[in-house]
């Protein structure tokens, strides 16, 4: 599903579903802000959900979690 700037969405952070607002989109990633707080996160398009129920279902399936930092 495609989201526009200002749309409400749900993401998974630290194994909990959080409500967020889309602030921008670039190169297959959404930049989202948690409702009621400052700052933004870059989230891949496939990890942004329309409802809390969809996010919970996404949390249950095997997700490929990798560290954004690669150590040499």
C-alpha cells in the first residue's frame, strides 16, 4: 500500500506496534515520526502497515533482522 505525507501508519519497533505519521518517502523507504514525539525514522516500505492488526501479523512472521552497523 502506498502512503502519502501526513498519513497515519503503524510500524514495529522493539517488538511492539507503534503508531506513526509519514513525513516523507524516498527510494523505497518511508520516513515516519511517532505520534506525539520529535525525530524521524527511516523504515523500509515492506515494514509499514495500515492497521495495528496488520502490524501484529507482520510481527509474527519471520522477519530478516539485521544490524544497520557492520563491524570490520
